[in-house]
C-alpha cells in the first residue's frame, strides 16, 4: 500500500488555545481511515488543515509523498481532497443534478454562446449515483425531498465530480436514523470498492468498527494511537479514546 | 393537481380577470386601451425584471423606481439642453446602472443590508433628480426619432412591445440557460453552500443589484420618450407596482422563487387589474389597496422561501 496523505507534526493554535500540538496522520491509498477522539482532541482542526480551510502553524502535509501547501479549499480540491461537512453544503431547494454540478456546471455552445448542458449534467449525475449503487430516478428532484442517506450520496457525487481521490466525511451519520446510517455505511464501502480513499470523522464507535480499515485517535492535540481496526470492538475503541491507551504503533 | 394549481393558479386567475374585463368593462377592449395597458405593462415589466435579478440573489432593491426617475431627468435634461438624444439616452442608462452598481458595492463590500442601502440610494437619487430639475419638468421639442422609441410601430406592432419582449427573453435566457443564472440562483438559495462550491456569491449579488439599475435606465429612457417630458418622481409609482409584480410572479411557475416568466405575467396582471378597475369606475385609491393586498398575499403564499431570504433583514 502507498501513502496517499500524510500529516506530520501539525501544530495550530487559536490565541492561547493549542488545538494541535504536533499531530500525525498517515492515510494509505484506498483505505477507509477513521479519525477519532473526544471533543476538543483536535479532529476538526486537523481536518480544517487538510481541507485548506485553515493554515497550520507548523508541520508538513504531503499528498502521494509530495509536500503540498493547502492554503485554501481550492488548493485542497486541486490536490484531490474534497471535504463533505456535516451540513453537506447542499442547496435544499435546488435539483439533484444542480447540486452535484454546483459551481462547475457543464456547458455547451448554442450559436457560439455558452449555455448550460442539462442533459449531459443529468446523465453524468445518474452515472455518479449508479457508481454508488444509489437509486434516484429523477435528477430534477429537489434535494429537500431526499432522505438523509440520499443527500449524503448527492454530496459524495459532487466530490466525485471534482475528481476527488480523498473524500473527508465529517460526522456523516451524526444526524441520521438507524436505517439511514446503514445507507451511509454502504456508500462508504462502495466508495472504497471504487478505489476512493475515505477519511471518516466519527463519534460513532459502531460506524468506525463497521467500516474503517484503520483508525487514528487524537488526544489533546496529539496523535495517541494509529492502528488497524482488526479485532477492535466498539467497546475497546471507546476505551482507547477515553483512557488514551498506550502509544502503540500500528502492527503492520 | 395541487402542483398544477401552485404553478399556474395565479396565471389562470389573471386570465379570468382579463376575460371578465373584456366582457364587462366598457371600452376595455378598445385598441387604444389595450395599447395603454401594454405600455404600462412594458415599463412595469422592464423595471420588475431587474428587481427579479436582485431578489434572485436574495437582495432587495427599493431604489429602482427613483433611479429610473433620476435617469429620466438626466436624459430629458440633456436633450433639453441640446445634447444629441442617443448620447442623452446613454447617459440616463449609465447613471441608473451606476446607481445599481453603487448598491451592489455597498451591499457586498461594505456589508450594509440591501434594504437599508437601497432605501438610502433611493432617497439620494430622488434628491439629485429634484436638484437637476429644480423641481419642474423638462418639456419641449424632442427629436421624433427619439419619441418613436416609445410611440413608433414596427409592422403595425408598437415598438415598446419589442423592448418588453426583448428584455424578458434576455432575462429568461440568462436565468435559465446560463451558468451566471444558475450561480445567481444558488447564491440566493444557499449562499454558504454556493460559496463553498466555488461560486463568487458576492459578485453574483453585485451583478443582481447592478442589473436592477440597468433595467431602471432602460425603462427611464422609454418613459421619457413616451411622455415627451421628464420630471422627478415620474417613475415613483412603479416601485410598489414592480415589487408587486415580482412577488405575484413568485406564486407562479416556480412557486416561492423569483422567476422571469412569473414577473412578466405578474406585471401583465397588475397592468390589466389597474386599468380595468379605473374603467370600472373604481376610485383611484383602490389601486393602492389592491397592490398592498397583492404584496402581502403573494408573500404569505410563497413564505417558505422568503422567510430565509431578503425579507428577513
């Protein structure tokens, strides 16, 4: 396996608050990597650095072994990293295909004038959704009429539209019911099958043990543990997050 | 069925009103009266189309009528002073567009809410219009070619109709068929999401407010040509009429969302209603009451969108 994303010694302070005191995160290509930790451990801050929302005070970020500066969200997207925030960033009143292609609409030329290419966007949207095994017939349906799982699928399609190789999902199941949570877990598995690397931030021990290959646990702004989820039960994981555990390394 | 009523109910009601007046209002169907209605509808449609663009990006423009009045006195004043009319018309168009641009800059760069910004620029435009004219109207001799902009006919059809349809078509095309239109819509629908998706939301609002100024300028030039005079406050009545047309339009075709087709039909309905009521012998003040009812009723119908948008300052 090759490293697709690595963060070493990331530091970030907000005034007197040291959110990150030298955190590490190594993600391998094609894996689902969970990022865990209690509130205030530094998960969100670490993700903000990787998605280009904030700039680090120190440390290095590398994509496929090459050092990168992700000074804004566009730079992160250009590096192949798309972030799906908890609120998904969708326009509920707009159609599925409009949301998938928001900000990067396909165009064709009509008498030399660039106009929207609706049929192409609709066909492409359908393709993206099929690749996720997600069934939605009407690409002109408004997102506000979709289930939580379907909305997540639309948000993922937008990331795929941007040709993201790494998709960061921030608490994707936090607001969902049991069935919708299962739907999202299936989506993540499907992404993995398609060769997309997923970084999953989650408070749900069940989700992490169900879908993640490896997990990194942060504590007080530092990386506490990074290991395989093999043999890890939700209870054990919970223990590791709360108690901290030992600074053992990944056995592989 | 419910969807059909939501989309086309208002337009059908408008059609019913039209048929009613055709049968029961004396002289309503005369060609002179129909021309009158279409003229009013032209000015109203053009002004309201600009407001539609602003509202599409979730910003209000309360200044378009006064910007139109200002543009009218600038155009009229220059022509009265001997300037060639095409230049004078361009100057009028320019001043209204500049007003719209100023609104856009104040709202997006200085972050003054559009309700306040445009209320302010409306007052400023009004003041300048009175300053230019000294409070009286510009009248005098006008180039017949200039007057023909509003009074001429082309193959028997008033030229004004072409202006109206031209503005409506261009606006419809921009909002429905172009990236710019869908970016403006996304800005109005979900600004934060649009911004994160890489849409220049501030620029979209700037464009929306500027276009509202541009259409005010177009309407102003046509108004001057139609009346062969220019006075401050000459477009004042179009403020409430225009807002009512857009809000009424939001109850049609794409319920809850400002849309060009709805604005067009809304402007037609309001023009027909206003005219028919007068012919019916209704007192003049009934018009204001009618507009007030339309504004409130339309917003209550399409409240779901408006609540999160421009009207919650």
